[in-house]
C-alpha cells in the first residue's frame, strides 16, 4: 500500500477498513490500529498506523522499523 492509498483511508469507518485491509491483530474498540504493509530485506518492515476518533479514521502514519523476530 502506497502513501496515497493510505490517505484514502482517512474518513472511513472501522468496518470499512476491516473490509479493505482485514482484521490482523487489531482490537476493534482500540483507537489505534497497525498493519504491516511491506517486508524488506534484513528484517526491515513498513508499518501503517491508523488513528481513530469516534470510530472514524482521522490520521495515517507510515514508519519503517527493524524487527529481529
């Protein structure tokens, strides 16, 4: 998922995002969900984080992390 596609999630409800991205390991009542969108060599991963207010997505952040496991 590219940055532009992530920005299209802003304003969507949690159930719409579940239909599009799936549940993964996100707790439905939580105000922050995360999805692993890309794995690169040597344990680098790109994580998409969604923030919600009143069950509507208000912001989208991408970050690259190094996970050894």
